């Protein structure tokens, strides 16, 4: 960390000048054969990688309309060009979303279009060479799949979809990413990203019960594998012991305690994160999601609630129903989904975000708060990219912005907004999303955080902000790591339920 | 010459139609296995229709993205639409009243269209990041459109071509009769470029026009919790276990 310094804030948010080649390099560590093979990918770069890569691309073009349309539709208008936090932070032109897509589009044109086959120079088509492959690996691991670019594109082109496809192609020819694939292996083998086995998890939770008892004098439970509980809580495993995540978990437990909700965690599905999305593998996405289905069926729960995590909530909200049947509205004949959907209680949204859960209780006056407990804070809210642009909360579009803010305002007195060009649907990624939260990408992570740090700094100067709330495990980890590089206290970042936890008044339930 | 122009006309129209139908068929057939609307997104079908209409008519997202590109791009596209409608008068006899009504606007739209194109090209030439992402074909398309526009304007305002002759020729072509095309170099250049544009449309970036309607981030309804969304290939995975 010592050698990594923060880039300078821009005085006004102007578009930075290009610095070609600024982020050239090898990219993050490549997965070794063990990590690759555990997921069914080849251990090494295969001999016929060229043909296999092109064949895989053809397969994905046939399976995903997004990729098919996005490869054709871009007109190089450049509206997306200056919208990516990695471009702003690194100034490398290949981090402009359109240029990132073009890394793949140039190959698509060469092999799949008439113009690219016969007039490659004219349309910027190129062969898939080893250099191109390495360039893919490097720059497709400088995208956090945050979808900010897709907000501004006249055709809704989502670079995240292209990045996912590229990573899937790379993994399928033996060039997977170590960080993501190793973690996915742990989920399959042990049940969570951290590789925390059931006994260790049980220990951790018991320790937590004691700590909370010392703190509050109350018997607040953190139940594990309780059959017949009403609520199954699926949360990122970082919540079990990382700082500041754990304070959020305590917050959820207090909310459940205050309302006498019977709830449980599951050792089989002790992970809300789903890195299958990061590596663009439908197969892995689905396999990881199926663990939650299994746990829900086995424990016989009526509701599934998801803790504070950005991409996990996108996967849960947008994909679970498709992947595993956690949701509503399956056909009568759809036996796979009905098996689970008959068990769930459809008076509630399935799945429910913990913020939806808490806000619902607040609206029904079921929770009491002492707001002054948060008076030491001037709070702002960082919208996490996957929640903001890939999901929803509540009944109306934009609920994902209002509900967390409403909760904060219900439990604290001092709330201010950051620059509106960087919040809600226009929010910037923390710089560590999409499978990039690894030490071997620290330089990128620091630079990618620049746009958020700039506006946070403004809010600190103008309003004295000293707490930035986020509802994402990756945001929390990333910010507590990079904020010190920008001269902020690492404890400035925390969860929304950490604030809930501070202010909640627990009676005798 | 008339026969050559006629052949090129039929060829271009045929390739345009067949190519576009093929491409649209391909887009329509390719499944969208996951719900990926860029949120906040409409929760109802009607809302999606509105969102798409705003996108196609007003270029809403581009407006958020870059004002200058939006202004020039929108000016160009709207002008092009008006100009295209105006040109119906060369194919339809009698000329419908609404085409007649648009005639004066159509002529000036030719001017605004070219202004828009120059604006877009200026961006491509002078803004560093846009220049970086531009391929030769990006420039070429702008040049082609500008030449089409300018040659058209010249015929409208400066060296008038024999519009009656043009009209007779095209009305004839629509009835599969090949008459005589006025041999006017401006006109022929104008026509050749338009035919080239039509024929190349289905294999070029001009596919953004049909593409926008098939973009899952824009045309999907935000209701994944309420309805199970399942594509054919994905549901097969379920019957396997
Ligand atoms: S998805 Fe996010 S990280 Fe990736 S190119 Fe777009 S803006 Fe950049
Ligand atoms: S905004 Fe869309 S069309 Fe324009 S350059 Fe970016 S991806 Fe291409």
C-alpha cells in the first residue's frame, strides 16, 4: 500500500486528458489449474485457444440478446466515454466504456461480420491474437460491471454485459481470474466466500451473541440452521466478522429481536455474494443461487431476506426467480419453481431486502429509535452501483434510492446529500466492485475511487460529513481500504443498519 | 444509364429489406435469459412503451449523457425523418396532402440535417476522446451522409434538376417500368450514395436503428420478483436435474 498514492482531485469535474497506455499491464493474477478445474474450466491456456474462444463467442452471441445487439448497435457517439470511474481515475483511453467494448467488438467484427471479414481496417476489425487476448484479460479486469455507462448510452449498451462475456470466454480457454474463481470454489466446497466452515461460523455467531449481550444486556440471538424459522437471512459472509460490516449484522439482529421475528442463517447458504455474475458464467451464477433454494427448502422458511450487499441484491432481486425460483408468479406447470413458491409467504416480497424489511416496520411504527444516538454523525449516502442500476426496492421505480435514505432519516438527525451528478442512478462505483476487490489490483482500486472521493471531499468541506453510509459489503471493504489513501478515516464508511443498531430502542421482547 | 440506375435501385432495396429482416429476425430469436433493465425502470408494459418512445423520439439517455452530441444528433435524425417523408412525393402519385404540407419544411430540414452532420463530425475530429474511438468507417458514414445532403440541397436550391423526370422514373420503377432517368451528375451521385447506404445498412453501424428496440436494458419490464422470467435454453437446465 505504501507505494500507492491517490491521484489528485480535479478542480472542476472536467473530462481528463487521455494517457494512452497508462494502465497497460498483465492484469490481476490468473487462476491456477486447481481453481480453474474446480469450476469445470481448463487449468491452463488450451492449445487451440483461438478457435475455442471464437466458438465460445459465437455461442454467447446466440444465447444473449444483450451481447448480440450491443456488438452491432454502437455508433461510437462517445456519450459513455467519460462516464466510467476507471477512465476518470486512470485516464487510460481503453477504460472508456466504448473503447472497452471495442476490444471485443473489433474481434466480433473480424469473425462475425461481412465488413470486418473483407474490410477489417475500415471498421476497426482485428484478429484475435495472443496480444489481443492479454489486452482483454487486462482491461476486462478494469471494469467493475457497474453499468454507469449504460445509463447514458442512447441504445442502453451495457458494458458490463460485454465484460461478463469476455471473462466467460477467457475462463473457458484457461484464463480465469484467480480472485473470483478461488472464491467461487470456496462457496461450492464450504458454503461461503470466506471459507468459514459450519463449526467456525457457529462459534463466530455465539461470540457475537456474547458481545452484544455485554453491550446491551439483552439476549439477542444469531440463530443458525433453525428449521421452521420464518425468515432466512442471506447476507454476504463479510458481515460475520469484517469491519464495519459486522455492525450491520448486529443491526439486522436487533431489528428481528425488536419485532420478535423468528429468523435463521444457513450454514449451507452462508453467503449472499454471487461471484458467478462477475465472471459472466450463467452456469456458476445458477449453481451458487441454487444453494439458497436448497437451504430455503430444507429449513422450510416462509420469507427470504437479503442483507446489505450490492451485487448480491442485484442477483437476488433480478435473477433469483429465474435461477432458483425464489420469487413469485411461476406458472402452475412450473414444478421446479412451484416447489419453493408454494412454501413462501406471498404477502411479502420474495426476496425482501433488509432495508425494505426495516422500512416496512418503521412505517408500521413497530420500531422505536433514539435518534440522538447518531448525533455525532453528519451522514451522507453512497448509492451502491448494483442496487442503484440493477435492482429495486419497494413498489415504485427508484425505491432503491428512497428507502435507505428514509431509514437513515428515521434513525439519525443529520443527513446531507452529495453532488446529484454522482448519486442515485448516476452514482459512481466504489472502485472495487465486479470481482476487482483484490490486493493485486490495489492501484486500480485507488484510482477508481477518485470520482467518489472528490465529491465526498466536497461534502466534508461543505457540511462536515463524517459518516458515509453504504449498503454493500464490497463498498464497505473497498472504502475502508482506500479512504486512508485519500486522507480520510477508514471508519467513515459504515452500513445503514449500523446506524439502525445505534439508535434502536429495544424493549422487552 | 437508366437501366443501371434501375438495377441498382432494385438491388439496394432488396438487400436493404432482406438484410434488415434477417437481422431483426436474429435479434428477435436470440433469447434474453436474465432480467437486466437499467433501473430505475418501468414496472409495467405501458411504462416500457413510454420509456422506449422517449428513447426513440427524444434520445433521452443521450440527453443525459452529452448535450452537444444530443443536440447535433437529434437535429440530424429529426431532419432526416422530415426529409425522408418529403421525398415520398417522388414516389407517390397523386401526392398525399400531408406530404405536400411537409414540403416547405422538408427543404429547410435538408439544411438543418447537414448542420447536424457537420456538428457531429466536428466532435469526431476535434474532441480527443471521440477521435480516439472513431474508426475510418465512422468518418466515412458522416461524409457519405453529408454528400447526400449537400447534393440534395444543391438540386433544391441552386441547380434545379428535372424533378418531373425524376418522379416519372421512380413512379415507373415502382410499377416495374424502366423509363429514362435525367442524366444530371448531381442527381446520379445523390442516388448512387443513397443506394449504397441502403445496401450497406444491414451490415453496418446503421443497425443501431433496429437495435435500440431490442436492447434488454431499455425494453424489459422491471418485475423480476413478480413474474418468473425464463428463456428456453435456461429452462432446459432445470429438466436436466
Ligand atoms: S460498467 Fe462501469 S466500470 Fe464497466 S465500463 Fe461501464 S462505467 Fe466503467
Ligand atoms: S454511448 Fe453507446 S453508442 Fe455511444 S459510444 Fe458509448 S456504447 Fe457506443
